């Protein structure tokens, strides 16, 4: 386990300052492990508290390859859920669309990793990186951008410090202070829905199937975890989600079982239910001189399809590749010419996924007769036209687009 500061910083000048020591920010730091760049990570939470987040994420095939390229997948893989099938369904329509690993000729279609498993592996990796320094718990007070770089004023251990850097990376989430301080505007909207997330234990003989179950009130994702558990993200209109969050456990399970069907046998809750609202957000720009945004600081999407964290991991891998190449060529890390290569790569690809998840949620959350007929024709088309199924799978698994070099090292 990491100490609060693995080693004292020798000075206050760094090549990069990453604000946000979560999964996306630490992935960027790990992806730069083969460079001589000095990196400061500013994290608001103490080490133990940052690890404790009762959440699991769908990990796409591309994300697993990125983690493998970092040298971490062999450590992470035994602790995560694996699925060989995905079953897509629409309310009470019997025409379920089955996807399998045979469609892509891969051993699995995806994985499900708990927050602490992924982040602890990344943190441990960074303990061996002599050029990575932690400031935590710490908060950013101000950022002053100059022609040469940026001055980041932080409050750490009761004192105010100023860090000098070529590049500030905002990896501090959807409410990014770094984005706000830079006055970068965003576009998007909040949905009429909230998500209730929770984990169940079940008695199904197998635990290798992921489910995306659409309903008129919103989608439900069911993702397998080790130990015959599943994480479920149940999307509902705000009032219904609030009611489910407050419901007695017996009543909650009574409402859940019809949605799950008979595949899981007897079920029980593991831990507390959590509620979060959902939004679509795309920053008007991901960069400016000496600043880059990655992960939720740059974009947010509906959780349908489990794409959120995967987009952030791709951002981190792409930015690391751009910075590594710029360093080899003697270019300034924080120049617009350098950072535009990152924005041109990631912003359009993220836009496609944001649009895709928005379309899925809206298209399947209606009872309007013609729309219902059209989407069920679409499901039948997917079932019976293999190339369409493969194309959809490649999009969902991250294989339809530019692959970071680090993912090709696995």
C-alpha cells in the first residue's frame, strides 16, 4: 500500500502535473513509465480513502490490452469478472440478441473490475516509478498559465505550495476544478433518469454472461463479478430511482426479481445501494496551451453499455503516446501543436460513443408504437446479420477505432 507521499519531491518543478489520482490519472502516469518525464500527482483524498469506492466498471477488450501494456493485467485479471456472452433484450420482447466471443474470435468479450482492484494495481505500479511524486491529500487553489508553462498553487499538509510545470492534466472528474479554472465550457444535458447501483449474490450455475436489459423506464446492466456476484446498474426516472433507494430490502428484491428473470435463482443484496444522476457532457475543447483534459473532466456519457471508464483509459493512453512522441522529437509538451494531436484523436471518437449511448437510452426508453416496432426490427437485424453484430461488438469493445500503441504491446 502506498504511503501518503511515497517520497519527498526534490523540488517544485515537474514536466507534468496531473490533477486527480483516480484510475484515469494514474493510468496516464503509468503509461509514461518509459520516459524520463517527472510527474506530480495531486489527489484530494488520502490513499486509503481513494481506494474505497464501492463501484465496479465494465472493462472493454481495449482497456484490458491497455492495462496489459502497462504490465498490470496479469495482476488484475484473476480478481475481475469475465464474460463470454452479452445478451441484449428489449422489455418483454422474446427476441434476445446473443453476442458471444466467437463473434470476435476472442477468449472473452469483456471484464468487470472493482474500483479498489484496478486502482490499487496502478498505485503499486507507481511506487517503483522514481520520477512520480504524490501530493495528497491536497487541493488546487489556482492555476496561472504563462507562455512557458503553468504555475499550480496547491494547499498540502496545511501549507501553500506552487508547482511549476510544462503541462497540467485535468483528470479530476465531471466537476473538474481544472476545467472550471480554465473557463472551458461544456455542452450536454442531464437526463430525466438516475441510476441505482448495487451488487447481488446469486445461485446461477454460471457467471460468465453480461446483460443489457432495456425497459421503457430505462436500461439495466448486469455485469458478472467474482464469487457468484453481479453488479447491477438500474436506470429509472428520478422519482422511481429515489423510491427504490429508500425501499426496504425485501420490497426492493421483490421489484428486482421480475427484471432479472429466472437465470439467477435466489438472490441477495451485498452491501448498500447507491444512487447517482446521469448526464451527457462534452467539453468544447480538451486542450489549451499547457493544459489537457482526460476522462470525465473532458466528457461524460450515459452508463448504458458501460463505456465511461473505458473512454477515460483510452484518453490516458492516447495522451501518453502523444507526449512520449513529442518528448522524443524535442517538442514542447504543453504546446498547442503537441496537444492538438491528442484532441484530434480522442474528441471525435468520444463524440461517437456519447452519441451512441444517448441514442440507445432514448430509443429504447419509449412506448411509442412505431418506435417500438422499429427497434425490434433492429434487434432482429442484429440477430440475423452477422456483420452488423460484429460491427456493434467492435464498437462496444473499443476495437473500432485507432488503437494506442501501448495496447499493442500486450
